[in-house]
C-alpha cells in the first residue's frame, strides 16, 4: 500500500505523527494510500530548512529564478497527461476536467517565468536637490500555502511558483483528501532544478495548520477553502502578524436576460453548474431569469437530465463523483431541506442510479444533476454553498432586481450575465458587487496575467492570487533616499574600499 510522504529538507519522509484517514478513490471507495501527519519534530525541521532556504534563495538573481520556472513548466507539459490521470483518480474528476486543472496551473508557472519585469522597482532622480529616491522589491522569507481538495494541481501552482520566483521559500500543506497530485508536482519541481529545501510539503489536519499559523518563521499565508475555515485562517494568521490571503466560499449567480440566446444559455448553465460535480468555487449555482427568460426552464431541465456522472476515463461522463461520503451526505441533506422548505425539485439527483458502466463502483459517491425552481432567499439551499451538482432557478422582473439580489448576497466570488444588449452588460458589470464578472461567459476565471479577485465574504485579505497582486503579496517594497556629497575630486586623498 502506498504511503503518503512528507517532503522535508529535500528528503521524502514517512509522517511520524498521528494516523490520518486513508486517501480514498471517490469513485469506488478503494484505498489509494495511507498517511500519517507530520510530527512536531518534522514540522520544526521543515521550518528550519525553509528558513535556511529563504536566506539563501533571496540572493539568487531574478533571471536565474525565472530559468527555474521555465524548466519547471517544460517538465509539467511533458508530464501533463500523467499528472491529469493521477489527479483524476485522486479526485474522481473526468480526464478532460483533470487536464484543465493541470493546464491552468501550468499557465501560472508560465506567468512566473516573467518574474524579473514584475519585480522591478521605481526611481525618481532629483526628488530633492541632489537627492535621488528609488525602491526595490524584496522577498518576505518563508511563505505557507494551504490548499483544498477540488483543484490539487492548479491551486498549489497558484501559490508556490510565484512565491519562490519572488525569492521566497515555501511550505505547502495540501488537502489530506487528495495529496498524491501535489506530491508528484513537488517531485517535478525538484527535478526541474529547484534547491532541495526550497519547497517543503507537510501533510496533516487542523492541528498542523494551527501550528504553522503560529510559527514565527512564516511571514505570509495563502489559503483556499470553505468560508468558516478561511475566516479562522485569516484571523489566526493576522493575530500572529502574518500577511494572509484567504479565499473562501461562494454563491455565484448567472443572470439571463430575455434577449439572450436560449441554446447558449442552457449549454452554459449545464456545464457551469454540474461540471466537476459542482465542486468548484466558481461554479454557477443560481440562475437568475429576468422576465420572459423563464421560458428556458423546460429546455434547461431536459438538457440537465441528459448529463450523467461516470468514471474518470469514460468519455461520455459529464462529471465524476463527489470527493467523499461526507460531502455526498451533506449535499443530499441540503436537497431534502430544499424540498422541505418549499422549493420545486424539477430534477432530483438522488434518484440517479449507476448503470452497467459503473459495475463494481456502485458504492462511489455518485449523485445525479439536481435542478430546483421556486427558490427564495430564505432557503438553506440558497444561503449555503452546496458544492455539488445542484442548480437553483430564481425569477425576477428586471435587471435592477437581479442586481439587488446578487448584491444582497454575502458572497462575491463570481457572476455572469447573458444578454445581447451592450447597455445591459455595461450596467451589470458596473453595478454588481462581485469581484469577477463574465459577459456571455459563465465562469469568468481570469488568465494569470490578471488576478483572481473575489469580493465580500468570498475573500479575506487585501491582495489576491496570481498576477501582479500575487507578486505584491509575496514581496515587500524597500524605498531608498540617496544623497552623495561632492568634494574636490582632484585633490581628494586616495581611498581603498574593501568589499566583502
């Protein structure tokens, strides 16, 4: 049986701490690996090693750090399908979805290849008479990343490539539910030429997270996960004087105007709501139909009913299983609560049954697509992030009503509008209180040259992930004011300057 290892001081070690839950294949409940948490001694060793790496790596010129990123992205591309297959079995995602997960991570590494230009400071000659002023961008030291189960390739690569390209060392604490993919990515990072102790990978549960949040060696924390854990990480991290970016929950709305193309709307809603089994923070979970747009509901119900979950290597599978039995139970309970609170369940995923293709995998965490209408803001299915293949339909009378609904919601991760009207699109993008907006694009995740910018209860912190904001997050600005006094150079005595 495979044992999940810890990467500490350049060596893969078996965890010496408490026994953790096995790594389970969510498609059939088979055990993929066993694991132990890192012990206190191993955590201390990792922190000391990371601190040493930070002291040394900051002196490596930025172009050399960029060349490491070029080598890393080359290896990631070479191993793209291998990583995707491992990820698919680790998470249950379809192969196509898993490949997208890996590729989005590669795009962030490619962004890190241009780190030198992003680290350039500013200068001003003659800020005062004979005085110049200029700034440098310098690394923080040791940074920490705490990543979720749903994107075990992309989200770690949101973090450590940019952090290390900026001159920091990094400790990665992946989700205990699918640690195999992050471990393989770390192996490739070392193979690319990274110093052995530049990246440490520690596995464990909440006690490990709290230990790292308290560690004085760590200067910055990046987190992606549920809302209540994000708030805990943010408060505990900042209480211990760390810079924190914590990406939290979501409730993403897609507004459909009456002039939108019905087929495009249905395709976008189906894919963005049940893709990846709805287990992504940018999934569309609420369709807001304006006026006559409600006529699309029968077609939406018909197309959602055609989508079927399946194994990772089934080309006909619309999505895979939920990550765990606990996750499935939670979603099933929310579906029942929606019915009990008066919503109309047009499609009940609990009734979906595995077919012949899933023979031997009937115990997987399968759940069919679920569609609700007649949903109100007071219902639990609206107030909570379901994180499953469930779509809610709400109807409103105008674009202004749709905007008011979205702006009242405590989350602000992503939203979109489907319309043929430029005026409606501009009003929406200008007035909506959400950080990432799509216009005829259901899931508006930006390219890494921009930043991932959730708002309101979807984010705790000031600077967001990847792009220019990540460079600012992982660095400090040092400003120098300089004056040189002029003397009689011709008559000045000879001076010898000893440089260390």
